[in-house]
């Protein structure tokens, strides 16, 4: 990835005071984005099957949009079994092409590939997800707090997607920013969107990537 972002583009968000880290949180990892991409668990590795490209609506990524699972996800739950169930439900019960999201993040901050990023997602609400890179974080964040591993993974993945697809930082939003018929991604995760935590951290990651290449 050789993309660069103009200094003025990043500076506006570097000046934004980010929300404080949760109590006892570790410093974010700052892995190179190439390492973040290599660590994404591919569909075949969690037992999924590829979507039928003949049915897909192809799109160009212009937004990064955050979702939550919206259901409890207890420690010890097998995320790969969850993904297989989600893929089966999405296809058999909903009639969708695939899992509606492009990436899913588990309790340990591991990132899983889901729907092909080149195929537009699906939604139960009233916005068009075409052009949106959709990220789901497991859990119901109306009821629980995201842990630091999940927050770090969201930053890593958003920075990767912003760099690869040249998504502007002000296009990092959440499901509820596009529909008034949902509370997704839940109040406890949404405040990291509304308070510019993610935009600020992504700007830092992108600036760090550029500095490392000089």
C-alpha cells in the first residue's frame, strides 16, 4: 500500500481530542497495516463458503461503517461457529448473498473476513449499504462495553480500509448515522464514533504509516 494522505487532511483530525482509553487499557498496538491485513482470518479458514459472484452487487468503497452484533456474545463462544451460523442464516433465512458485513471482530480483537469487500452489503434498515465497508463487532453494546482489544482492532481495520480505498476520515461513521430505525452499534460503542475516538486514532495510524516510509 503506497497511498498517502495530504498533511492538511490528517491534521484536522490529529487536533481532535480523542475519548480517554478505558481504565487499565493498554497502549494500542500500532502494527504495520500490512501486518494487520495478513492477520485477517480468511473465509475458508473459519469454514465459510464464497458467495456467488453472479448474484453480487459490485461497488466501490467510499465509506467505513461500524455495526454491532446486537446480541450477547459470552466469553468462550466459538467465533468461527458463530460466523458459520451467521452465514447460513443470512443465506437461508434472509435470502441475502452472504453475511451482510465485510468483516467481523471477535472478543479477542481478531478480525475475520466475511462478505467479499467488492460486493455491497445488506441491511434490515432503510439505507443503501452500497459503497460502505461494513464492520461488525460481536456483542450487544447497548448492554456491555467494548473491550480494548476490540477497540484496537476497529482502529487497525478502519486504518487499513481508509488507506486501501482512500476513504476520507469524515466518512468513518456507524449504522445509526444512516438510519433512525436502529441503535446499532449500541450506545457504548457509538460514543467512540460520536466522540471522534476512531477518527483520531485512525489519523494517528495513517500518519505513523507515512512517517515509517520516509
